[in-house]
């Protein structure tokens, strides 16, 4: 086994925040459900279970493969909220095969970065706060404010295929930021939307202002046809090359 070099500057702060009683996986998912109820979004589904919130860190290479330790047990030493992850497949697109047990002595659980080399894994730890993975969410212990992805990434895992929850990127990432702020507020946390998706969030908010919070959320989480229909006037003129009459207020 060969340890890979990463920046540990943010480890302690992230570990402290991941261990906060109000930020345990169940609390995050319960807060999401509470926001759905407030928005009158009924029937939305969350693919991720709390046990599949995986906190990754301290990568290493072994026999030509690259792994990151799954640090749930270490965080669980501070709090009871993080369970050992499931390594039983829960669907054809699940990546349970990447959860490895006892790869080397002293590492009971690790995530194998299948298909990625050492440079790609180091880039992930340097530049990615978290990633949604078909029913699992990977959180990066080494990324500045990586814990804030607790509010954002699970939202991706509750967006059904074939709608604005999966394409275009500016809408699905923009709304993830807006909805993440709602989850954070439920849990007594602020949320900074001035990051890489800030412009996406601002543009998405314009659609929300037009159709309303509830109908946008129903489109995003339910692929609701009626809610999509309410968005049509926004896109009619540029798609049809024919002016709306009367014109939509440019604000």
C-alpha cells in the first residue's frame, strides 16, 4: 500500500461539521422531506439512504488500483449518525462493487475509484466537494467546506430521469443550490450560493419567479406535466421565433 499526498488543511473542520447532531444523514433527509411538504410536492422519492452517505479521505494505491478510505466509522466515533455503508447492490446502475472491505490491514472499508488513475483521484480530492453516485453520495473530507455538500448532493439523488432534474445542467445545478439553501435553513445553517453555480441559481430563480416555487419543484422532483406547461410562455418566443402577445414582463 502506498499513501497518496493530499491537503489536510480542512479535515478537522469538515469532521467537526459532519459530526454535528443536526447534520446527521437522517436529519438532512428529514429536512428535505419537510421542504417538500411545505412546497406541496407529494410523491417525490429519495434514492439515497443515510447509510449511503460516504465520507471519503486519505487515498492510497494498492496493487495498481486507487482507493479512498470510507471514514464513516471514524466520524461515527464522534456521533452515532453515520452507519456502515451497504455493500449490497440495490439496482443495475448501483456502484456497490466499489465499496471494498479489508483491502489492506487497518482499512476496513474503502471506495475503489474504478477506472480512475492516481492523478484523477488526487484531482477529485483537490477540486470536488462531493458527488452523487446512483444512490450513494460521496463526500470529500479534504475539500474546503466539503460538509456543505450535505445540503446539495442528495437533491440530485431525488430528481427523476428525463426532466429538468437531469438536463440542462444550468437548471439542475441551479435549482440544487436553491433547494440546498432551503434544507440548510431548516437545519439552522446558512448556505452560500456565491460559488461555481451562482449564475445558474440566479437564472433558475427567474423561472421560479415566473411559475412559483411549488410548480417549479413539482416539475423538478415529479416531472409534472402541468408544471412544465406553466413554463411554456417563457420559451415560446425563442423557440417559435414568434412574439408573445401580450409580451411577458421582462423582469
